[in-house]
C-alpha cells in the first residue's frame, strides 16, 4: 500500500476516467500528497436520523439549505452542517481515499468528519462540517475544506463499492 504523489494524481485526473473532476483550480487544489476539495453547498440538520441492523432501517436526517450571502460567504453558528463537495471522485479498483480537514479550519475551531471512500466509488460526496468555535465561523462558497489522500491497494479489490451513494450527484458536477 502506498500514497499517490501529486504527479500520479495529476496523471489520473487527466486520464480517460478522471480520478477527480469538477476542480475549480487544479494549480491551487493539487497538493504534494493529495487534492484539496471545495464546498459547493451547505445544509443544516432539522431532524433525527437512524441506523439499524440492515440498510432497510436507515433513515437520513432531514436538512435544510444554508444559503451563502451575496458576498459569497455564510456565517455559521456553532453546530453540525452537511457540506456537498464540488468535485466528483471516481476511484479505480486499486485506489481508496481518506480526507482530512485543512489545517486552517482546525486553527479556527472547525473540523470536518467523513467516511472512507471505497474502491469503485464514483460521486460527489458530502462531509460533515462541525463548528466548535463558540463565536462561529465565516466560510466562502468554493473554499477548500478537506485534503483527499489516495491510497493504492496492493492488489485490486474484487468487490467494488456498490452502496446507495454510488453515483450521487454525478449529473451535477460543476465545470471548473
């Protein structure tokens, strides 16, 4: 197992089946060991969710849109938000991904939580943005919020991701 370098990521972005699409500015987003992903939209949770023993018992919490102001910013009070990313990820059978919050968020009392991106996943993901700063936080639309790191598998997996989030929002990939 290894981590893809910026050169490998760039090559896969420019391939027939791009590793990441919908980038706003590849020169700014491409990092030595990953790619920064940007925020497209935000939602605030308005209801409870549920996870049961099977996927049949799964209920996603209801949410409402949190609009950005005319200046492109939104002031977020302390709390939990769901952020949709601009970029679409398309992982081959030999690659999985993890993402971590950018350090500037952490230094402002904001974190981002997310799950593993399994091999075979394709879509525009959502991540959880948590404002811990008691005074809140201002965030601009299209700001870079996480760095995704791509890990290569020693061998291609036989079972690619096929869950309910496969293909999410692919028809709405912004053009950078």
